[in-house]
C-alpha cells in the first residue's frame, strides 16, 4: 500500500470506502492516479465477521448519535437510528443484501413523466438511461451480478418458494431469485454462496460483492492507494480561489491531521455527506460548501418501505438461505391508475429473531405479539421497496445544540411521508398480503418502515446549478474539484435498490476525473 504525505497535493482524497468511494478509488488507482481513502470505521476481515445478529450489529453499524424529526414512523420507533448503515472499511457493502437492479428510463425523467406533483420537488436527472447503460454493464460484470453476463441465478430457498407460489397464482410474471451481486458459482477469486443466511452480518464466504475484499485490495495492489481506517473527517478546506485544498480529520490515535488534495470526493452516505459539507462552511461559503443553491441536505429520500409477513400451517424456516432470495417486479412500472405515480418491488427478506422482535411491530407487547414471534419458523417474509417523492423539507440539517465526540454538530434527519408514498405503501401492503394469502397463509402481518440502508438525494444532480448540488458527473456546481460519489447525488430514487447505480456512477465518474485531471481542468 502506498504512503502519501500529508502535504502531497497531487492525490485524489476520497471520504468513505463503500459502494461509491471504494469503487471510485479502485477505478482511479487502475488508471495510475494516487488516492487517499479516509474511512471513519475500522478495517475488518472476513474472519472477523460473526453469524450473530446483535454482535454483528454492534461491530459494523454506524452508531454515532443522530436525531430524527417528522411524521415518519422511524422517528417514533428509532429516534436515534434513522438508517441502518455501516461504519467500516467497505461501508454498507458489508451489510447490504446484494440486490442489483438498473433504474428504468422513466425514473430518470420523473418530472417529465409524472408531471407536477403537489408537495414534491421532482426534477429530471441530467443524464439518461442510454448514457448509463455502458456503465451498468461494467458494474454488473465487476460485481458478478446474477442473470447477467451468463451468470446463473441463485437457488430459491423456502422463503422464495412461498413467494413464487403466491405471486404466480395471482398472475405475476416477473418472479425470480433476483439479480444479485452474490456469486452463484465461484468467480473473481471468491467462493459461491453457501446459503448461510447472514448476509447482513458480513458474508463469511466472500460470495457477496463488497468493496472491502474486492475493490480495496485491487486498488492496494496497484501501489497507488493509501487507505486510512478510523479516520473521521471533520471538514473540507478550500483555498482563496474557492478550490478544495485539503481535508481535516481525526486519526485512529485521536490526533487531528490535514491531508492536502488535488481533488476531493465525498462518499459518506446521504446523511454524513451533506453533514460534512454543512460543517465545512466558511466566509466564502457561509451556508456550507457547495451550497449556493441551498439544496445541500434537501430532498432526502429513503424509498417507500414496509414489510409483509405470512404465517403458515407448516414450517417455512425462511431464515435459511440468502437473506434477499427473490423478487416480484410486476409492480415496478408507472401506472397512475393505481392511485400513485412510480412503482415498487416486492423482495423476499427475513430477519434473525433479535431484529424480528424489534421490527415486526415496534413497541408491541402482549399475547398477540408473543404469538406472532412463536410462529417465527412458520413465517415467510418480504420487503416492499418503491420510489418515494423528493421533498425540499425532507432534509439533513445540523443540530443546533448537540455535538459528537469530536465537538461537531450531529445531523438531524427530517422526513415526512408524501401522500404518494402512503398510497403506494397501502397498495403494496394489499398486494403483498394477497401473495401470501394465495399461497395459503393463515394470517398476514403488515410491518411499518424501519431503518433502511437506502438513503438518497441530499446532494442531487441537476442540469441547472440553482436546482441541485452537482452535475451529471457528480461534480459540484460550485467547486470544480469537489465531487459527490455516493447515493447523495440521486436526483430521484426510482423503485430499485440503489447500489448498482452508485457503482455505475462511480465508474463513470472515475473516467471523467481522470480526463479532467489529464487536461489540467481540475
């Protein structure tokens, strides 16, 4: 691994090592560009992972204090945990389920497709599906996504078989074991999935794609990467011309350091990325770095979510096998006749008993809840995920009094459900319940939203600087050598799990940064 000096201003400094940051680092290193990656979390190995839900949660999760506000259910049930994301090298690619779906063409042009929606801040992306498709193809090959490039799908576990039976009886056609960045056969030096059922706890077989053991080691092998775990970034600094010039962080020993930079890329997830920009305010950028539009932190999206569980007479043992083992995509299209715009996916999902107890009906108690938990091995389960509406008022702000362990204001996450989100969730609950009823369920349980890994939109792409934070390459409108490299740059969320798109955008962004550096534009 390279060692890059603190005053060396020739490197790209990337903040975060997950799907966006880790991928960007490897892509740049492969082009011969020096990279420093600052990651707030520790570096774990596959051997460190534990197939124990609570232990893994404490080991990997981002548990720094946050606050919540708004009418969403999460603010009531999980006021200090608005998102279930990771603080570790590899970021949330250590924890994610592996679903890898492309956005649809209409989702990239939501304002033109849906029209004006009262209370929503819709905007078309400044790029099209046609522009993204070559990068989607590269990302699918890189990640080994099943059902692409001749890679077979994963086998279906019992949870999928129950979903398949019910969905096909209802007439759904797009029902299969998903497009997953989990090896269905050995590939790229990684094993095939062993169906252990602990995808969220870190994949002990290495079958699931994660930047921790794919992109990061490949970048290190080039001799161009300086990876610094346990490096918590406090602010980004700029020079007199307004260009980003360095990053100030606290290292693993508790000492404050400053790393000079030629380019800075922020990939801290859609809560920490805007928080960092807001905390980097200066006399030249009094409202926060790259925030002349006032859009930093706004338009927070987390997808319309919820879960449905079906209880059956016979055991299902749905916890066995891949956590997200199948999908129904028939409802992912746009059909306003259903009472909402946009669409949603039904994806199998089953949690271990600790999280089932926490998430099934938060705050519930008594005989009915105990009876539901007693039926744990007789349940099948699905997660509902759909396009939520961007709203200016749904936003990340700096808390006015509470600070973190480094004295920096903590983020507050405000979210109000849009009526379109509520209508979509109601439809999804009905259809999810119908799937299980068609499969013979004796009871269905509708579970409210819980902390999600899908956090998007707080530094969105826009064609016009006044409408967003960055252009179609993730390059800040205000600061030419500052880039947004995570899901924060999503203009709208679509119905699909976002990781494949984040990786695709990172590959595309690396090409652009290398080209701009080559012609000395940044």
